[in-house]
C-alpha cells in the first residue's frame, strides 16, 4: 500500500495578507488520481457559516473560467446550488466543521491532468474583499517516495496562524478503524514530540493520554475525511517552536508507512505586551524637548530585554534621521533614548522592535511646524 501526500498549505496570517494575495500563488503539486486540499482561510478566523465564498479555476488559453465551488450562507453546489462546471461535479467538497474558524478550504478528489492550473478563493462581500491564489500542478508520473524518508517542499506559515499538515492514503482506504500517529521529530534542543494519535476512534482530544504539552488543545483532525483515507491534521495558533519535521505514521499497515512533512513558522512582528513575555518593551514614551519656527526636537524612551531596536518614522512609514541612541542597562533591562529633529509638520511614530520575541510596539505624536513658530498640536498617543 502506498502513502501519498494530500498536499495543503493553509495560511492564516495576522494581517490577512498571504503570499497568495500578493500575486505569489501557493504552488501545490500532486499525483494524478490523488486527492488534494486547496487552502483558503481568513486571518480573523471569523465564522463564515453565513458568508459567501467562491472557488474558480482561472481562465486558460484553451478553456474558459471554471466554477469549482460556491458556498453562500449554507447553500452550495453539493446541496442544491446550480452553476458548477461539469468536470468538478461530485469531486469537490468543503469542511463544514471548519467554517466557524474562517476556513474555506476545499478538497478536489481523483485529480486529473486537466485540473492543473490556477485557482482563486474569493470573499466578495467582506468589508475589504479578499482573494487567495493557488496554483495546482497534477503530475502524471507516479513516483514511489516511500523509501526516501525525507521531507518534500516545506510548508511555510506565519506565526499565530493555523496550518494543515497533509497525510492521505493513495488507496483512499477507510481509516476510521485504523491507527495513525503524528510526531514531531527530535531536534538538537528538544526531544520527540507527540502531536496527535488516532486509534480506531480514540484520540488525544477524546481521552487518550500522551500528547506533548505544547500541542494540547491546538491539534485536530477531520473526522468526516477518515473514510476517504485522509489523516491530515490542523495545528492552530502556530508558534516559532512548532517549526521542524513532522511524521505521519501508519505502523500497522503492511508494510508500515511514514510520511514526512517539514513545517517552517516565520515570525510576525506585533504588539505582544499582553502575552506576559518577560522583558517585553512597553509603549514608547514621547516628549518634545524643544521647538522653533523651523524644527522640533523629539525624544523617545523605551526599555526592555532583549535590547529593543528603536527608530523614528514619518506618517508614510519612512525612517527618519535621528541622533545616536543613548543606551543604559540596569536591573536586567536596556533603557533606550532616541532623539530626532524634525522640520516638517507630520504625524511621527517611534517604533520599538524586539526581533527575537517577535514584538513590535509604537507611539505617535502630531507635530506642527509653522513659519512663525512650532507647536505640538496633540500629545503622545
């Protein structure tokens, strides 16, 4: 029995912008005849059970636009809606239980060579409409990867987002009564981690013991997909330490099979003041030291550990020239003072960044420079 990947990269970013939305489509490669997940999720994780989303296959030179899957507040192509392109009928489904998490991903079953192409997942009725782009490549050549024991192309996801890790039997054999085990491979600074274990209906979320502490409450499978041989999982709210190589093993098959997936979690800079991280920089303190009709001297003070990088920006996000920062250290914290002389009326921002803990925080002040004198029209915010 051969184990082939059900490939998926489900990206949920803090900002709502993924590589797909920046016209860099996620590329997914599968073998002909397998099933594939196409990822689409909102960064807000808002409930989309009553929203509208639409999957289409982009116009290609030898064929027109294809209607793949449409969902509109509970009505979709599989329960009454008309309009689905003929070649996708009976082959496409969504994940009803995942809609409440903002997940509009779909599965295309029994992929064909003609399924290759670019797909879009579109939310047209959001306040800011969002579109995700995915490129699917269906490979006609069957490849035996059972003995390679190496990860394929890594899945890359932003910190704090959710990600699907793929694992599916090419035979589509019902796995409801089977055993499969997800583990994170030991790394130099930590040991083997138990991620998710399923054994004939029992698993870590309904009574089984043994799951590693850092994965508790964050990992789930797809119960409705087990009958199709799909043992994929979702890891929610990814952290930097989730990066590494994962295995999905079917130890009781003859012969046993193990599938390897590499996950890379990239850091996202954001305000982490509420996360109780030791040494996290608090909101910068801004004061105006002196002002004339032509300029204003601004001071920003920040403290934290690790040492914050501090800079001044204008309202367009451009870095402003500043004096050399004054740095002192006491009681295990770095105290940074950064002065900047500004000559134009604008909204100025002092930004403090601690890269190693993915923390960034800022404060703003509105400065008015007049021909007769300079006054600060509003205080720090």
